[in-house]
C-alpha cells in the first residue's frame, strides 16, 4: 500500500505494535482522519520500510538522529473516496409530483 504527502488517511490502530515506538500513542485517535505531511524511509521498520508524518501531529525528535519520529503505516488506511454523482443521479430521477 503506497502512501503519499497530502493523502488523507484514517487511523485504524492505536494498539501496541512490537516493531514500533509506542511512547506517543496518546497522540492518535482511532477513526480520526489525518493528512500525511511526509513519507520517510525508516530502517527501524522491517516491513514496510517507511514511516509517516502527519499534519497537526508533531512527534518529538529522535534522541539518536535528531529528526522527528514517524508513525508506523500499519496504523492507517487511505480514506475511501466517495463519488457523490450517484446521489445526484438519484435526486434527478425523483418526479416532482412524488409525495414525500
């Protein structure tokens, strides 16, 4: 699953993950929508080998690298895009004389 900056994602997992830093889980909320700020290579994760930075959620800097920490991508899924044209089509098919 590929993530990219500007993409909206929904948090699906705020549980402890064995391969991830879990110190800052309080910053995430299950079901909340976030926007990806950056996708960063992360050698700490075996699969996938990248992490996410989110708009509005600043992680602290890593003590070793000095760079902002990242979120494990398994905590998110892309938001589904809904095409509202099907709803607009349904409205067009309602006759004006129909009782509500």
